[in-house]
C-alpha cells in the first residue's frame, strides 16, 4: 500500500504531518517531528518578533474527550528563528519542510516573505489567514476583501508555489467567494482547511469556571468534534479549486478520519489535538491504521479514492 503524496510539487513519503502550532515551536519540537513517522512537518506560525503568547492555562483537552480548546496567542520564537531552521534543514531528508507565517500586519507578512524569498530555500511557505486568538486582531480569513488585498501583495512577492491556512467557513456563499479569490492566484497551489473553530467556550461543571485563562475562556476548538466541519471545508474547496490542492486538518484521531479526509479530497492530512495528547508516535499508529483500512477496502494508493466521496 502506497501512502505517498505530492503537495506544492514536493513529494511526501506519507500524507501525514503535524497541524501548525503542535510539536513545532522550538528546534526540540521540530526534531521530534523529523524523527517521527510523519511524511513532512510545518513550523509554528511565525510573527516578525518573538512572542510569549497568552497567559496559561491556554490549551486544554476537553473533559468530554471530544476535542480541545486553545487560546495560545501566537507564541513563537520570531520569524528569524524559523528562517535559520529552514537554512539549516536537511532537504535531502525526504521530508519536505513547510513554514507557517502569521504576521500581525500585512507589512510584517511582506517583510517575512521577502526574507524567505531572498534565502531561496526549498521549503514551502504557508500564510496563516486564520489565527483566532490575538486579542483585538480580527482574523483575515473572515474579511474577504482584506484577504484578497493581502494576496494581491503576497502572491507576486512569494513567486513560488505557496499555500494559505484557512478558518472554517459555514456558509456556501463564503466557500464561493473565498474560492473565487483563491482562483485568481496561480501560485497559490493549496489551501489548508481547517484552522480551529474560533471562539468556543469550555466551562467546568464543578468549578463553574471557564477552562482557559485568556479572553474570558474563549478559544479555538479542535479535535473529533470539528471533524464534520473540517470534511465539509476540505470537500467544498476541493470542488471549487480545480488544479489546486487541499490539505485536510481537523478531527483526526485514527486512520478512519484520515481516510475520510482523503475521500473528501485531501492531498495530505495534518494532526493537531491527537498529536498534542498522544505525542509523535501517533504518526506510526495512524499510518498503520490507514494501511489496514486501504487493504480491507482494496485500495493500493491514495489517488484511487481521493475526492471520490459519493453523493446520494
Ligand atoms: O493561538 C494561536 O497561537 C493559534 N491557535 C489556533 O488554534 N490557530 C492558530 O492559527 C493560532 Cl496562531
């Protein structure tokens, strides 16, 4: 059974990697990803300057076991740290490297993209339009005009194939509008769907308190509970972006959800909450589970069923 795939023209030995933000903020984290059975890795979204992020507790798995809530606040080492990592990365390692950029302004995104473009590295840039946890900063992914304006500046600047990380959309008109924008940019070759479902609220029954400290307890939701929203966003953009690819993320706890993401159209699949809770051994487990599912169903490669979700 062949779990390999291609994204943005790069070959991934298998389709699994981390969701940006999980197991990817420091070199120690990233080394764990390199040593794991993932097919690639992506760095924590970088801002121009180092950020401490929001006060803790800022991430928790939910008592229900159905997911997680986070309001990290974009903690990261600053973009130069990840630029340096990318300069020292062993690109012969078969595991492609993705770099996530989440500038607090278009000017910051421009400066970071210019630095990466000038370095002429084989890593793939992904612009995060969907961080829901920086107080006072509305996420770009829900401002269609601002997103198009940003792409009008960033796409020509990046020149090479790149991707964007998107928030979940919940209205067909939003899928249509967003896809129309993305189809204007030839080098925007993939979208990653979905980022966390923004601004949920987890309340503890006993203590009658919000679970996390930042933003009165409001934070992005992840894990199994967001699976069906994730599958919808993957399939909506798979149908609307001919010639482009979709990376699926949201709700993956086993090979079964990976299989569903590929049926919905995903070229690669990321793991967030389950990686955070289980650790990098999750990649070996889930690759094996997916292999067993494909054998049981008689599939030899991902291409045989990618995007082939049936309708009634
Ligand atoms: O609070 C965060 O750091 C964060 N948390 C998320 O759930 N998604 C993001 O894109 C980011 Cl940048």
